[in-house]
C-alpha cells in the first residue's frame, strides 16, 4: 500500500478527482430528473471513456452510479415522483417529511443514508473482493461458463415481468454478442459483409440505442411540456447529531441488506430498497411514524441503494460477472480499455484495483459534499421540461456514439435498436437482460468452448468437479423459483378471470 | 391494434430473424477437435428464440386481446425518428455538424414547445438554448474529448 501511495502523482489525483466530480454531477442530475435515471447517465458518459485513462473512466462511471442512487431521492422527496425506480420507497416518508417538516431535512436523511450505505458497500467490496477473487482462481472454464448462466437466469427470473419474453431478451442479447469475428477461429459471424461489425456490435451504440433513444421515445409518448412546480425553500441539507444517530440503526440494517442484495445477480437496488424499508420498520422503536415522515424510513432505503453499488461490484471485479445492466455498461469501460475483469485482473493489476477501491470511497465522500453543496441546484433543475431535455439527450447520445469509433454505421444501429426497444419495452421485453447477456457472451462462449476443447468434447467436464456441482445446484434452484413464479402467476390470472366471469 | 396482434407481429419478426441466423451459420465448419464450432452458439440461440417465440405466440393466441397497443402522441414520435434520420443523413453527407446540430435542436425545441403558443420570446429562448448546447458540445468534444465532428 505504501508503494501505491508513493507512486501517486498530483496530476493523476487531479484528473481522477475531476472524473469523479463529473460522474457525480451527471449521476445526481440524471438521477434527479424523473424519467432519465442511472442507466441513461452511465450510458451517456461511457463514450468519454475513449478519451480517458481506464482508472479515470471507471471512477467516473462508478461516481455516476453512486450519484444517481442519491439523485433519484431528490425528486422523490421534493416532487413525490421518484427519479429512479429504486427511490420509490423513499417517496413514502420523504414526501411526507418535506410537507410536514422541511424538504431540506428529508434530503439530509437521504444524503446521510446514501453516504453511510456507500461507505458500507465500499468496505464490503474492499474486504471481500480479494478473498473472493483468490477463491475464484480455483475455478476453471466450466465453472465460469456456469456462473455466466447463473447471472443470465437470475436476471431472466427475478428482474422480468414475463419469463418467456425475458428468455427471448437474454437469447437476443447473447446472439448480439456473437456478432463479429469468432475469437477462436477468426470466422466472421452475422456481419452481413459490414466491416464495422467485424469487432462486434459497438456496446456504446447498443446501450445508447436501447436505453437513451428508447427512453426518449417513451418521454415523447407522454406530455413533454409539463413543468413541475414546488416551493424552493427550507432546503438546508443538515441534520443534528441526535437526528443522525437516531437513524443509525436503520442505516446499518439498510446497508447490510443493500450489500447482500447487490451481490446477487438480477436483484438490484429496487428490491433491496423495499426490503430495507420493511426491515427498518420492523426493527424501529417508532414503526407508527413510517409513512408519515420518518427519518429512518428515508435513511434505510437510501443506505440500501448505495450499499448495493459496492455489493454489485463484488462479483463483477472478483469473478468478471456483471449482475445488472448498469454494471454491464460500466463493464464497457473495462472492455474499451482492454481489461478483462475477474480474478486474473485482481492478480495482475493490483494497482488498478487499489485505485478503484480508494476512488470508490472518495466517490462516496465526494457525493456527500457535492450533495450538501449542489442539491439546491439539482432541485431547481427539476423544473426543466422534457421538451428541452429530449433534444439535448438526442444530441449528446449521437455525439457519444460517433465519438466512440467514428462510424456513422453505429448511429444507424443505435437508431434502429432504439425504435425496436421502444416497441419491445412496451410489450414487457427486458432490455436490461439484453445488454447484460451481450456483455456476458464472450465469457460464456469462450469458457464453454475452451472447456470442450480441453475435454475433447466430453460434456462431463461441466459437472465433474465439486464447484460445478454447487453452481449447477444454484441453477436448478433458480429454475425452480422461475417455475413456482410462473405457476403462481398462472393461478392468479385464472383466479382473476374466474372472478371477472362471476361479476359479469 | 391490440396488444395480442402486436405480440404476434413481434414473434413473427423474431421467427424470421431466427431463420435468417440459422441459415447464415449453418455452413460454418468446425475446425478444432472437441470444439462445437463458430456457428453453434448463434444457431442454438436462434433455435431457442424460434421455440420461445412459438410458445409465446400460442400463449398470445390463447390469451385475450390485452387492450390496445397504441401510443399517445405517436405522430410526434414518428416525426422525431424521421428528423433524427434526416439529421444523420445530412451529417454523414454534408458534414457541417455544429450548424446542423443547432438547427436540429432549434427545430425540435420549436416543434415540441409550439403548443404552448407561438411567440417571439419562445423562438428566442429556443434559439438561445440551442446555441448554448451547441457551444457546450463544441467546447467539450473539440477541446476535452478531441473528437473531430
């Protein structure tokens, strides 16, 4: 560690700090603006990775992730409209406190909770990533293949409304990941003769098309000249020591739940937020205050939100398996820099890992100070109508795509995917599963084929080792959950149909 | 159009895509002993999509209409898609990015905000915001990201 500090120079620190600030600013702003949110913020920043060092671009995207988790609470508290899906439980007590006490105090509970959760998640990452990665070095290709399958199945099962459409989304994402030259044989696949596709589909174009363009079309399908209004006073973001200590237990329980949920692929912040809210209510001395402006009711889900970030990074950095769409897009920064996350990275690039760990903690601290200083600004940004936001997002998206590789072809791909995603999102297909699958394709395909080549085509290699057997048991468990969920949904829809017939 | 019809159209499109993929990868040879070949995964996924599309289609036929698949302000979405396509074409073939960017922004601002009531103030505001964003893009991408737009 001392060697690490002696190698640091001021210029490197300055550029890292600027990257973190940019990420935090964009994250908080996009998190705060209803309808935009975390993934679009991360997606629009991703192209800047081409002009940055790997460490700076990764820190910028992580800062954006952290900032957006807090930013989502701003509109939930000030307007009662969660800026992100994760901030929905925060609106319950946050809006009430904003009405009955002051919006500043509610925002302060949110910021303190986010900061506590961020630091907690960071510590989980720091203390567990290296042991997990060390263990992962014992895993071989069959296990990595199976781990990739676990990630995909979890996303299809837990994160989707419709299992059939989730499976199709995953399969389409995997298919998109196979486009280009095959790494094993150099054969071109599904390129239709376009040289722009030889290196595969441009991840920036895919992410921007699927998330930013489709979201813009969604925004255009609603009222876009609606301007939100609120009373912009009592916005001092501070808590007394007593108030902060009063919410400490909720922050700890929220952080624990958030970190744990973050590690599990496909679960993410939304679930962890609601669990943290319920957990804090169950263990509170004043559960009757929940829903009526409880500080604990704001701090717990916010702590869970930000603790999820550290938790979600753990399997990604240690195993190379992203567990959510946001992490999959952040994985893009690694891919752009030519770095393969996973146990080998932990062993071969310890400096990078240390920078990420330290930068992650700095990001959380930076979020606290930027939140204190700039929340009023983000609150005022809420009045920006979508009629101004939509064209601005379109332009920044298009420049972002073009600046990634300089191909107009990618812009057309993004537009086509944006239109397709706009239709398919409305039919309950999962674009998050698509992107995650696309990013996981190289890991899954390479591990699968290499394992078979090593075993001379013997498929028993996938279940002959104890590690594979454990992962296979997890796969069976996930499939069982999917089956139970499908049967329950079928039963509910039949019951609803029977009730409908009875009433008519 | 009903949601069921739209679902069936999408399943049909996915089936066509799958068949095209299966045809495209069917003749890729296996060159390494033990390997399943470059065409295995895309082919397998195409069959999977085909199978699940069939399953989804049967389910959609058995289910009810599911309501109407329409979009409010559909015209606005389609016009925007057309304007984006026009902007991309003009950028690709004319190449005056920042001038075109300003016009693109000003045009869309004015189109979206026109229902608020046309006025000189609205036009001036739109032009000001469009110029501001264009300038920001110019400074950011020319001097910080070093992209030749």
